[in-house]
C-alpha cells in the first residue's frame, strides 16, 4: 500500500486513505479526499486537518456518513442498477424471471405440480405405465421409500372414461384451490404440506395392504392446512368445511378404497399447519424446527409402511 507522501502526490486517491480513489479536493489545501474525509462547512468541502487548523469551531459530519449510511446508499445504488438492468432485458426474460423469483405471488409450485402430473400421465400411454410402476406407492414394493413422495404425481394412463375423468378432476381441483393456499402459506410451507399429505396418505394405504397414486391425498392435505389457517374466521371456515365435506363424500362414493389415503392426507395437512402455527407463536423457535418435526413424523409412518409391505410380500 502506498504511503501518505506518495498518496498526496497522486491526485486520484485520498491523502488520508491511499487505497480509496476520489476526485474531490479540499477547497482550502487542494488535497484529494474520499467521502469519509469530506467535511461540509459553510466555506465548502474541507479535509479534517484544515478543519482542525481553523480551530475546530465548525460542527460537521463526514459527507460520506457512517458505515451504516454508506451501506444503505450502496444497497440503494445496487437496487437502482438492478432495476435498470431489468428494464433493459427482453420481455420474455422478464416473464421467466418474474415466474421463478421466490418473492413473487405467482403460484409456481402449483403450476409445476400440475405440469409434472400431466407430463407423467401422457408419458404413461407411450411407456406401458412406467411412471405408475416406479413412482406409485404400493405394498408390493413398500421399501421403495421415494414412492411415498412421488405417488401424488402419477395416475394410471388408461383410455377409460372413469380414469380420465378422475385424473382431470384432480388437476382441476389442484388449480382451483392450491394457488390461494400457496400464496398464503409461502412456497416452502406449501410444498411441505403437499408432500406431507401425500406421504402420510400413501403410508396409510400401504399399511392397509393396498397402494396409493394420484393427487387426492395431497389435495386433502392442502384442504386440512387451509382449514387450520381460516379457523378463526367462521364464515370462511364454514365454507371450506362444506367444500371439504362435499369432496370427501364425492371421493368416497367413487373410490371407497382410497379412504385411508384421504384420512392420511387430511391428518398430514392439519398436522403440518399446526406445527407451523405453533412455531410462529414461539419466539425462540428456529425456522427449521417445524420442518424437522414434520419430516420425523412422516418418516416414522413410512418406515412402518415399509415393514408392513416387506412382511406381506415375505408371507
């Protein structure tokens, strides 16, 4: 680092801070000074030494402000630069960035789930139902632990009216209810509730000696979480309970064998939402605590289901 003497000979750096570039000169002595050394006086900008030589009678603060002020100014400048860069981007790039940015209200998780389910369903028609074979939860390969999380994304690819109607009905309900829940919960909690409902529903189905696929468990998990969210508002709560009851009856009538999946999905969604609410009410609770507790509870059910499946196949 150059010494003060060399710095005073270089008009591009502050004579007191040689590592800082500046082009502002003290109006009394003519030396270069950085923002921290610039003192605003009635006679103009001067350096600290000139102020002291004049008796220090001037009340001053550095033009550059404190470090906190400088940091705020730098942050504001970065924000302005980012805004200018964003405005200069092509429209299609702005659309994509707005879509994936975490702070936006666009329900990207909901849309991603819907698109993934649709793609896997269509792919099943051309692959002899490979997605269902390897991603659906069933008692016959209960030790495939990933299937408890992926079962919600797959549906049998069959050219049968009831199957097609059931799949499209799940997608419609997802697109109707999930975006509002995602916006209210936050994207991270929405995904936690979705996967908890699906995994708990799948585990209960395997424990019942069957298997699980489709969005039903996860959708009822979202319903359960939303009921907890609006419980303090009787009008909204009653509406949601009525819609939930109608969907429950409708699903049981069409597919009575999926009752454990529905109960499991509701339990997973309600339990996850209660954990998040309790965590929010505790000032010392870590952000990761409800996620860890939820993961632990789901993991226990998955292990029990895996053991149940292995015992069944072994018999």
